[in-house]
C-alpha cells in the first residue's frame, strides 16, 4: 500500500454496510454510529475518532492506523488482517469472537479490551497497556506480547500455542492454567508460583 495511491477522503459518519477502499483519512471526527457489516480495505487512518461506535462485523484489511480513538466501541465478530495500529486508544473496545491475523498493536491502550472467544494468529502486542484485557476462551497462536502490562488480564479457558509473554508485567485475574502453552521468563514464574499452587490445590506455608 503506497500513500500516493490513496485518495484523500473527508468523512463525518458511517452508514450500515459501508465500504472504504484505497483511502486516506486524517484528522476526522466520525459521529458514533450503529453501522455494522462495514469494511475498510487498503487504507491509512490518522487521528481518526471512532469512539463508542457499534461496528459489529467490521472488516479491516491492509490497514495502517495511527492514533485512532475507538474507545468503548463494538467491533465484535469482525475480522482484522494485515493491520498495523500504532498509538491507538482502544480502551474497552469489544473484539469478541473476532478473527485477527497478522496484526501489530504498538503502544496502544487496550485496557479492558474484550478478545473473548476470538481467534488470534501471528499477532504482536508491543508496549501496550492491557490492564483487565479479557482473553477468556480465545485461541491464540504464533503470537507475541512484548513490554505489555497484563495486570488483571484474564486468559481463563484460552488455548495458547507458540505464545511468547516474556518481559511483560503479568498478573492474571483469571485462571493461571489458562496460560498453558505460553512461554514465560523466570521472574514471571516466581510471580505466578503462589496462584498456580492455589489452583493445583497446594498450600504454601513458611517453615
């Protein structure tokens, strides 16, 4: 995707089933909308406000997003593929039951974001704030969390395969057993030892 191949688009609202193709949108405040089943393909979004919009089934393909504000939005049941999001405010964003592939989240605010029962493959989270992020029942494969704050995150009943959590602040709120299949470092293991022992029915007492 080359910037000079995109057409500049000014946009104030979205309609149900919208299609945005080969566009560049900058410094736009888009009114909160209930506009499901839309798609954004081959696009560059910069400083776009989409907060609280209900865009269920949204498809993002080959999208570069910088400083997007989608806090408390609903993108559940959608698809993201070959997407890069940098410096975005995605606090409380609902991505439940979404298919997310080849996506990079860098320096994003994902506190209390909902990834429940999603399918994530080849996804990278770099330096993201993810307090309270919900991955319950999610299937995550070939993915990496680097420098993220995963305090009170919930991986209960999730399925992890080839997932790297090393270097993250890791203090899950849900079942520690949901981290099975992940790679962690020695410091993280020490911090998880007590909750892991509790879940395994062991009592830890000082001698």
